[in-house]
C-alpha cells in the first residue's frame, strides 16, 4: 500500500514524537509499503541518514525565519499547517495514497479536511494521537486555566472523534479518547524499541573514556527532551538528594534544549557530578545508554503520553526508575522501581534503593532486555498494516 503520513512538526528532530513517526514508517517500509511523510520545511532527513527509502516531502520555506526544532506550541504553526494542508492536498492528488495517517491532533485535522476534499476516492483516515492537545499546551505553560483552555478542550474533543480509526500511543491516552469518541474503535499501538547488543566490559570502558565519564562510579542516565513537561524538574531536584547520601553517584543527562540543565547545574553546584550531553541524536542514544547502571524517566501523567525512552532503556538492558503509571507498568511489569510519591523525593528514594540493592538492579536489567523483544517496532508495523487492510476492505 501507499501510505501518506501527515507530520505537522519540524521532522526529524531527536525527540519522542518524531521517533514514533519515523519508526512506525520504517516498520511499515520493512513490510514492503511505500511511505510518504508530509512535514514542515525544517528538520533533518533521517531517512537518508539510515539508508531508508521513506519519501519525505516538505512545505516551501515561506517562513524562512522559522527554525524551531524543540517541542511546544507556537502561533506560527497555524501558518505552517496551512502550507502543510496545501502540500497534503497536492500529494493526495498526485500520489493517490491508499491510506492517510495523521499524526498529532493537527495532522488528524489536516487529514480529515483532505479526506473530505477527495471524498470520491474514499481514502480511509487513521488518527494517531500521541497525547492530549490541551494537556501538552498547559504543560508547556502556553495555556492557563480559563476561557481559552475551554475552547481548546472543545476543539480537542471534536478532533478526537475524527478518523475511520484512532490509534493511541498509551493505555492512558486510549482511556481518555475512548471517553470522548462516539464511534470507531481506539487501538493502542505502543512505541517500540530496537534491542541493543550487550557491550563487552572493554567496549563500555572505551565508551566511558570517549564520553569523559568516570570509570568506576555508578552512573544514572536520563536521555530525552529536557523540558518541564517531561518531568525533568523532578530529576534536577532529586539529584542533590541522592548525592547527599551517595556522593559517588554520577549523572548523565542527554538531550536538548540544554538551557534549563545548564542553569540547574550551576544553581545546585553539580558540575562535579553531572555530565550534560547536548544535543544527542536518535542514532547515538544507544552508546550513551550502554555506560549506565540505572536509567530514570521522571515523566508524570499530565499529558497522557507514552514513554518511548523507557523502551530504549529496556532495549539497552537497564533497570528503570519511573513513576507508577499504567503505561509504564505495561512496559516494565515488576522489573522496575516505581517512585512514590510522584515527586523529586520519590525519584531520589527510588534511585537510592537501586544503588543499595545491586543484585536486584542486575535482575531487573536482564528482565527488561528480555521483555523488550515483545515491544519491537515490527509489532507496531504489523498492527498498523492489519488496521490499514481492514479499513481498505471496509471501504
């Protein structure tokens, strides 16, 4: 089949939303489908970097000054989305896709408009919701509680009902959409992972030396977006609490944007115990994870997003500290230490527990690597393929 992905974002940047879009596309490509991704004018050509044949089509650079790659709302995206709608309409006319797959609420809306324009072709639309639109805007402090928030909640409810089928990235998000959606099922397609080969002790030492990391101290790693809505503030506040009891602990924080972390390192005087790696690419994450003893994901449930980084931690064979969320348990089961309460102190206590119990840490690491096999991106690709075929047959 020929699938048109709508990605209303500066694709590709090294963050979870883009990784999900790309890995879903690559999994479908492996199943012999032709994937076209319509996206903004900015971003890296990740397909070219990994030798993929995924066809990335960009809007014209009319907003040449717009170069933002970070997550978060921006009023200029309204203009970019209008240009993207034009691109999607043109691609639908020329490429004649079998399925339109809209990512994020904006992409679903653009896909629905395109579906209506080409109504005689009966093109099925898959709505891929990565999280809550309003929750995301609130978490980025772009919306305050009040009239405007109620307007966006109304818009979100309307968009949640679009599409011939809906896809949610987490069990939590499915429950939210199920409550709003009046017809057509919501399918959970979890983020996937590539299981990394276990590195030898010599390779780990070489990587630590290359990254200028201590060779004998226990290392805690966070790899992902360095934004408030990812819970990074919980980790930053937890680090001094951990160091007060385990001063030998070393932290690696990898991601971007780095401004918040640089300020926190200076404020808490953590330069001797924290290594910031920024930026980091999706391709380089496995090397950073290979040197760690413990991984942490401090994301709370405010946006109902899945956590692709937990799967990356599992694929690297790491024990994980995170909050007790439905989606996290669906990945990790009992092979994690869940932080309670949902606070910096909870994260600190969970990290200290793992530091004091190395044997449990090792057992959970092995269990996570084994569980990761069941969460391959190939599983997501097969789920999407079956959904596409069902929709096309129904049409």
